[in-house]
C-alpha cells in the first residue's frame, strides 16, 4: 500500500487502514515524494542540481541516456564504498543445493556488537555475509565484508543495497536474504529451509503483517529474494527510488518488488513455511518459559526485534539446545530403523556394530597395522609413543579425557541414582580408529552416602564428523625454489659433505629456472667477516667441480654477520630471512635448513607443493641420526655418508624447527605484526611467531627424505630466557643420543666391565 503510515507504541504493533485515512496517506505521500525529489541534497553539497542528479547514483549500464557530464558527477558522488578486511571468499563455504548471501543493514556503531554477533553465528551456514553501513569506517572486526553507503537518507539505503547486490553479486548466488541487524537469525534453520526450496522460481518470501491488505514482507523479520526477482528489481530501480516517499523500509521495498516482479509477499514455498516471531515487548527471561512449549516458536527462523546483545546470546544458547534435542531425536529414530533393518542383513538381528550408525571397527590386514590403545589416568598418558613411558596431559588431551569422565559419571548417575558420587578414575583406555572415531573405556570408582564404593565400567565413542573437502589453490612442481644453507665457521667440512651428497641425488634434476642454492657464511666478528672470501675457498673448489658437470646450476655465496652471544640459534632463521629480504623477490619460495641434512629432488618437489603463498607454510620433521659411535656398537655401518631409515639409526625429531619452507611475502607480513606488537625476535623462533600472530595453515609432518646427521647439542644458560626453547633443547639432547635399548646395553656392558675389573683387582 503506497504511503501508508505505521505507529509503534509500547503495545504490540498494529496497522490500521481506514478508507479516509488511506486516501489521505496517498495524497500526503505524493506531495512528500515531489518535494523530496526536488530537495537540496546535503550529500552532494549543491542546491541547484536538477532532480535527475539524485537518480544518477542508481543508474545502471541500462541507463544509456547519461551524458559525459552526468557520468563524471556520478563518479564524484559514488555512494557505495566497499570496506573489506580479509572478507570470506564465496568459495569458503560449500552448501548443498544453493548459494545464499545475507545482506544486513546496520550502523557503524553496531559493527562490533550486533553485526559481529550475526557474522560469528551465521558464517558457517551461509556463503557470504555483507554488512551495509551509513558511513566509511575503519574500525571493524577482521573477516567482515562491509559496504559503506554515503547517504544520510535512511529510507533510500535498501535501494543502495539492492543496487550493489544486483551489480556485484547476482551471478554468484541463488538467494538473497535482506534483514536488519537487530534481528536474531537461526543459521541452521535458514540453511534447512532453503535446502527444500527450488531455485527455479520467482520468490518474494517473508512474513506479512496480519492485515487483509498486506502484500509486503516485513523487513524486520527478513526478506528472501530469488536471483530472478533481484534482476527484475534492478531494471526498475529508477522507478523505485522516485517512488520511495515513505520512511517505512517495508513499504519502500515491497512497493518496488510489486512494481518490478508483480509479486506479493508469501510465507510458504515448496510446502516449507517461513516462520518468524515478532514482538516488540519480548523479554527473554519472562517469555521463554511459555514460548518454549510452542512448536511455532521452536521452528521459527527469525526473532525481531532484539533490543540488547544479551538477549541475542540467550536466544543463541536456547536454539542451540533446541537443535541438539531435534538431532538427538532424529538419531534415535535412525538407530531404531537401522536395528529393525539389520534383521534383513546376512548377519541377522542384533549383529550391527556399536554404536548404531557408526562404521564398523577397522580390521588390520597385518600385525603392523594394529591400532594402539593409550592408557591414561586423570593427569597422565602412558606409552603414548614408542619413545615415551609417561607423558603429562596437554590441554587438549586433558579437556578431552575429563569431558569423557564427566559424561560417564552423568550417565551412571542417571542409571544408578544421583547419590553416587565420583571418587576417582581407576583405569582409562583410548583408541583412535580412522574409520569411525575415538573409542574410550573407563573404569570409574563411585561412592555413595554410606561411603560404600562401586566400580563401574563405561564404554564411549566420539564419532568422526562429516568429512569436508577444503579447496586449495593450484600449485606446481615447477616453482623456483631458493635453498638457503647457513654455514658456521666450524661447519666447512659438513657443508662439503652436503654438496657431495646433493651432487648425487639433487643437482642432476634441478635447473636454473627451478632451483638456486644460497651458501651463507655466518660470522660472529668483523675479523671473520674480512676473511670470509678465504674461508670459502675449499667450498668454492668443490662447487667448481660440481658446476663442471652440472652447468645449469646457480650457486651463490653470501656472508652474514651475527653476534652469536646476543642471538640464540633458534632465532637465527629470522635474521637470515631479514638478510635475504632485499636480495630476493617478494614472491620467492624459500627453504631454509642446515648443512647437516641429506635431501633429494623428491623432497624439494614436496616443498614446492606444500608451501602455498598466503595460505600455508611448511615445517617438515627430519629423521635425526643417533650418535655414530653408539650405532656402530649394535649395527654394522659400512658407509657413514648415508643414513638408513631405521629405529636403531635415528628418530624423527619433532622438537626441532630449523627446517622451514615459506614464501618471502609471508615472512614480510608476519614481520609487520612483530613490529606492531613490539615483540623481541631474539626470544622466539619463527614457528611460534607464525602460530601466535597469523592464521596461516602450518603443515608439520615427518618426511623420510629429510635426514639429518648427528651433531652434539648444547643447551646454554642464555637460552633459559625462553623456557619453552630450553625445554625443547634438553629433550633433543636427551632423546637424540640413542634409543633406550642402546643406552641400556651400554649401561649393562659398563656394569659388567666394572664387575670384571673388580674381580681382577681382588685377585
């Protein structure tokens, strides 16, 4: 209805349409429309423009009547500004049968409250969220897509929003959900609702007013438009803006859609109903007791209006529980169906694996693939790895296991009575099955009011969730890799060994457009720096011999002065990257390691594939050799230049972070964050900085092709400034010497020798 007025009082909103008042509203609306059309526009700061100047902001490529002058005016006063702060890509979320964009009309002072809440609660259920504000703003949360509308007239903002969606987003989405920021939206229910609607229809969907004349969807409850309707609106935007003479957004949008698509508001499509709850006197604590018993409220998609953020949070918690209850009931029904159907299976009734609906346990084809069980108590895990007897629970393990204990006690109390109280965990067993999830068996000691003890065993399963394929950018093995090899003054012979091994396994497969080796001499004094050319002579002779055979290689020499006394070993990679920042391109792929490694071309190809600019960095775990003297006591070693992959030869050192694959651009970005937060780089390693300061993926896994020769590890007292690094150093020094069995044999032999010597001395 054109120009109708709506009054909001403390009571529930009503809409009256008396005949005389209806006619009066039309007359007043027409007058206001003409007045506003010729009004002076504060945004443009001019008062003598013609009425057509107002509509130039909405002109589309279809408006061919614009001349050169009007085009320049349009560019000068463009009212839409995109303020993007790492907004989510349209490919970030993959939904089943449709693509939806949610457009939220908000205010700049509510971006960090209401808008942030909607962004966090909806981003997992929709493909994109766009927030339209009334002015340019810089301070808004990361990950939000914000569009600024530089126009003070609130009644025109929906048309700016529709224009932007039609021009920029219409090709990528099937549905557009328009809503205000003070509306609570159930993302899960919205997802479920749209998944049952065909995308091949014109749809103007929402909740109309309880009025026989109402043909407009109430904006506060949310409006769903199909892409086909948005295209028709775009053609009629000129007409819509000229006839937007009401301050009511519902009327303006509805009138536009009625003109463009000839569609009234509907609240049902494909036998699915758009349920909404509107109550201007809604108070959660007072009303939720009654509303929770009504099916219509529990099935609602939106609640409007919400006057404070606390109510938003309470509604989120309430509807989360509603959805959990619905899922629990659905799971129960599916379990009953599976149990009934099992009687028709070859195994017969009652032979389905527990829990119902979860894949059967993994059956190992050989004895080498048997899944291990971890034994645990309330604080420690035993025999977690082959090298650890007992390990204090880390935070994630602690939360996981204690959640299992608490849930077990809760279920036991439901079965045997709440008078039983938890006393302690006697035994705990945990097994991860890659086909179904994590399996737990716990023995719990309970005690009643009379101090009588009961031992109960509980068996639990934490099933795996839905497997999701994450899209990743395309990478190839042809990317040029810069291998930075830092060499200290006492590592000249080690570097020559690296070159000779690489000559056999690496250099014949790499070309100058794919590979460059940067030999970097680390010096600690100016005297060393002045002698670096002479120091390089032996290495240079070795390189010349190699280059006579492999003329395609690029090997360069560099010298870096680092005062070792003030720079610990674990932070040297940062100084190396700082040194090469000006020597390499910003998009250079870098692998930084040490001369003790043996690598081949296959490993470099994995590095090229595993490092993705702005997305992922690579910290491979190398196979570190034990002390050669100890290895030789138990294993026949004929060639010390190679390292066999065997448990008696070495171990995968997960405590070292000195093998690093990354793009220079990623280092430059983290360097800015280091400077912004005023962090001292001499106290941290590069791995910890990336974990703490960025959202980049970190790929960290053992690599059998990265093998590291033995070197003694010194844990100086200076390293104690970083307790974490000091602990890592002590563990490497302890575990890197030899295996437990090898050390035990040495101890036994020493004891036997002592006994023999004592006997000889007595004689």
